[in-house]
C-alpha cells in the first residue's frame, strides 16, 4: 500500500515546525502469522 494522507502531512509539518527538524511518517501492516517490526 502506498498513498499520501493530507491529514498526516499537516501533522508532520506541525511537528517539524515545533521541533525544528524534518519529519516523516510510515505505516506498515502485517496480517496473520506474518511477523512485523518490534515497537520502537
């Protein structure tokens, strides 16, 4: 799945403005017995 979410863009821009850093967000989906990333 690869798509652009305008609401998430606004949140990233706000966080970047507040922190003075570049920001981005990624989401991953693992279903069934598929292993995913550990929380970090």
